[in-house]
C-alpha cells in the first residue's frame, strides 16, 4: 500500500518535472526580447550587444549542470570538444572571451539580479521575481 | 623588439587605470596552451640544403629557423608552451600579456602585450604588440590545439617576422545568421639576427617591416568562414651590420612588399574543407618577385577522430632579374587527430615535401611527426 501511495505521488509530480524548461533570464531593467540566434551569437562571442548600446555579459552554463547537454545542443550547437577548439582560436588572439564563469559562491540568479548587462540560462524551476525571463527553449 | 618609450607609455597608462577607483573591479584570467611535438625525417635528398642546413631536412618553422635534420627523432623544433594573462580593468579596458617559451631557442618571449579599449559594443581598439594577422591561422599559429594539422602548411606560413608593434581597430557585427568583422592595423616590426635568414646565411641579418598597414575582412555563418586579407610594408635588411638595405642587401634601398590572401573554410560536423590561396609581391631595385601559394585539405570527422589529407604548394616567379629561377615545392600530408580530452589532442602527421625547383633547394623529404596539444 505504501508502495502504491509513493508511486501515485511520483506520478502526480511527473507533469511538474516534465514541464521544467531551459530559459534565459536578464536583469529586471533589461527589456530584451532576444531570438535564439541572438542568444547563440552572444554565447559564441560573435556579438556583445543586441541593441548596439548595452554590452551584455552572458553567464556560462557550468560543465556539471544538468542543462549543459541541452545548452551545447541547442545554444552553441557544438560538442564540448568543438566548442573548446572554437574558443582557442579567439581567446589567444584577443578577439573574444567565453561566457563568464561564476565562482562556487556566486549564484546565477543573484548575479543577474545585481548586474544590468548579465544574461544567463537556467532551469525554469530556479526562476524568481528578482530577474526577467526573456526566452524559453523548446524541449 | 619594442621601443622603450612605447613600453613606458603603456605601463603608465596601465598603472593609471589600475590605481583608479575602478581598480577594485579588476578581474584576472590566466589561460594557456602548449604542444609537445616529436618529429623525424624519414628519408630525403642529401643533395639539397645549404652549407648551414644539412639535408635530408625538413623546415618546420621558418620564423624561428627550426629544421629537422638527419634521421633522429627530435622534440626540440616545435615544442612550446604559452601563457596568457588577461587583466579586465573594467567594462571597456583590458590588458593582455602572452609569453611563449620554445624548446628550440630556449627563450621565453613576450609575443603579445597590448591594451584593448571597447569603443562601442561593435568596435574595439588595441594598441601594443600583437601577432601580424597575415593569413587565416597566423594569429593562433602557436596554439596547436586550435587547428587540425600538426602545423599549418609551411608553404603559406613561413615568414621572417611574425609580430608587430602598433594599433588595430576591429569592427564586428551580426547580419542575420552571419557575423561580419573587419580589422585595420598599422605599425612596424623588427627582429635582429633573424632566425629565418640563419637558415641560409652565417652572418647575422636584421629584418624590419616599416609602414606596415593591413586589413582583413571576415564573413561567417558558423559553418563557413571566408577571410580576405591585405598587407603592405616597406622592408629592409641589415646584412652583418653593413646598414639597412633591400632584399638584395643594397644599402640605402628598400623593398616594397604586398600580400594578398583569401581563405575559405567549411567545418561541418562530419566533413571539413580547408582552403587558402595567397600571394606575396616583392619589389626592389633589382627584384620583382611574385610568390603565390595555396593549401587545400578535405577532412573527415567521426567521433573524436579527424582524418585530414592536405595539399599545399609554393612557387616563386621572378620578373626581375629576368630568367632568375625561383623555388617551388609542394607538400602532401596526411594528419590523424584524436581528441584525448575536451582540452587536448594528439596528432600524427606524415608529410611528403616535393622540391619542384629548377635548381634543387632543400630536396625531397619524407617527414613524420607526433604532437600532443593542450589548452588550459
């Protein structure tokens, strides 16, 4: 009986888990509406701004994140090896820098809430009123 | 070589920025790269070479005069380690320093040292010492991990001067699915006792490129990248301290140099097409020389493996002196690359260098090299 109850509870929560999506967040003062291509170009260092005025600071999706695979597939469209090769041609020539890596003490949402140009990719479950959701990735 | 007042100016500027109120926001980033390369001449013509370069031989890096000679395995010619310190002073200002240590000359050199100012999100100004962006791989030629061969084809990537002191202006923007960038740069370059000339001359020869101006324009959609380049300079050479002169060492004379290049690369998940065609024109009192070169490679990628057969050729065509015979050679290479980790690879490359010159220069050579490349 206990097993059936546990199973039923799990089934009840499944829709909630299944609907958690990968989203893009920005500082609350940022009224951006980026396209997927624009997000890709920001994360590949091909552009620093979407309006020609504000310099944007994309935050990396860390290697240990559950979103890393989806980030590589949908955002940068490269394997990790291809991405490292791509950046090695830019970093050592001063042409661009990879997305910012936060320290273990810094949380993504807090960083974005405190830095006007910051832009990050998070799980929708981590969204809170301190930041704006500006893009939702498809499953 | 950097003039002392130039260094002083940069240091003062950097010091001023670092002691400003924004100093507390300074961010430091240390990155680097390295290659451990073992190579060996398998066989070749013993008739080629010079009094200073005994063949069979294979020149792996003209810029540092590195050549494999004899048939022993050597790690000295191409092994290197580079480290870059990026100092992000604030949102607009950054400073970069990149030092490279090479096994060949056992010296740590400051190859890059410049300040970068972001004028606008699309426009940046860089002042200081940088690598001359002559051809597609020129700026990151030392970063072995960044390309698929053990070394970019020597037919194109062999220069006596590789770094310049000056300024560059870079514009970058997006047009739909395409990114466009354009760079203008100006400056000068000088190297005393150039290793490039030591391949053929026992006497020390200093090289300098003055009135160096260049531009490049790049268009990319992520898979295809096309890059056009142009460079011009007034070159002089000082043969054994006799005074600055032209390519033939006529003191007081100057050599005019113009370089054109066009690279087109396609990097699909499974296939690669790497191509580049270039031409260098040298004109001085007694010389009118056109040196075209090209490289073409077709690669196949499967999993962590890349296989890349490549063909490259270089030729000299003299209009003056009339009837002068020029060098001509080609390389056929096969490279296999395997990505050991996300930041390192190993490569094995077989190269057959065919000396097609009317008068034998270095002769034919078969060469094999293994490299371990990494970034950190």
